[in-house]
């Protein structure tokens, strides 16, 4: 099955810009989606498709992709952005399957 | 926005069957793919599988031999059965609505299932 690889932890100073990456073969063919998960809560999608934000998601969240790597960028990180972030996409070995990245813990300093 | 609600036993004995149901609030159960996703404490998300109104389903290869999903349109519910559970199946189980390109737009609040005797 396909694997999506994320850095386990990333930190950013308040108000600065941070990029969280997700790497995997399937990302050469499929877009990644990105989810924010705070402790004790269900994940919430923040970016999907080429660079789409669901209603209610601040425009400081954006997505991009190049080759086998997808990125979630937070421009002007806020304290409220401190959370775990997961990417997901189709599985390159079988497009009927879904793969999740291992998650990135974002700390806002 | 659709509301999803998981229900089922919070405690299951080893070797028994874990059964969960997800109720969909807005009647859209005939129009989307519906997935189960789980998360062991302190760990990442794992996709279990999905089902569609046609009855077609796809399961994570690592769980395929133990998983069955079903869908009941009359009750706006879909269900998960996981057989021969062990402590490794202890997790928060989420149901989710899956849109295009495997985007999980809507999630239930999650339900903790503990496998223990």
C-alpha cells in the first residue's frame, strides 16, 4: 500500500509562516487533503483539491503540490493553529484505497 | 451541514465482534461514499474502509479479512463489523462522509472502543 510521509513535529513563531509537507508516490497523480485535529476532537478538513478551503477555514491556510510532495502553508500562524495536521490521498497501489500521513504536530511558539 | 453520530458498545472482549453504527442526519446517505476511520490513542488516523449505496465496498487490505460494512437507507445508517478483535483494535472510531478525491468533509465526533476482558 501507499505511504504518505510527514514530519512528526514542526514549530513556528506566532505570526510567522510555516509549511507542513506530505510526501508519497500517490501525490504525483492525486491531490492531498489536509486535516486539522485538536485534542479530543474529530479532524476537520482545511484544504482539499488543488487549493480549496471549506467554508469557515481562514485564508491563511493554503495548499500546493509539486511532484510527490504536497504542502500545507499557514501564513501568519495563530495560537489557535496549534494542532495535529494530517494529509490524505488515494493509495497509488490501488486507487480504491485511502492513505493517511502519520501526522505533524504543529507548535506555535 | 450533515451530522454524523457513531453508536455502539464502548467495551468489547478479545476475540469478539466490534459493531458500530453511524447515523446520518440529512438523508444524503444515498449520494455519497461513507467511510470508517480509526485512531488509537496518541497515534495517527487509519482508514478502515468505505461503502456506497450500490453496496460496493472497499476495505483496507490490512483489515480486509475481518471487516464488513453495510448500509441501511431506510434508517439513514451505515455500519461496521470487525471480527476477532484484539487489544490492537482499541481506538477512537470515526464515521465520515467521503467526497471526491477521498476528501472527508464531514466526521462524526468519534467513539472510543476498548478491547479488554
